[in-house]
C-alpha cells in the first residue's frame, strides 16, 4: 500500500499545476526549484511533498 497524501498538498499542487502547467517537468529537482520560486511554502518538507506530487502527476500524464 502507498502513502496517503494530505489534502492540503494535493490542493496546492493542483493549483500550481493549473497556473504553471507548462513549466513543470517530470524531474523532481526542477519541480522543487520551481515550487520554491512561485509559491510561499513554509517548510522544506512541505515543498518536497508538493514537488513530489506534481512530479508523479507529470510522469503519469506524459506516458
């Protein structure tokens, strides 16, 4: 079984993907830097959770 993500992470990621969909890629490192630049995220862990969720969505979408 996989890990359940918090609703806040999903909502933030969906909002960012709506606004900046063309700038996100399937690479976690690039997405992490972009999330830091465009969103006010209070902690590193939360930033990584959001970037990881976006990366997962982009990889699934690109297949």
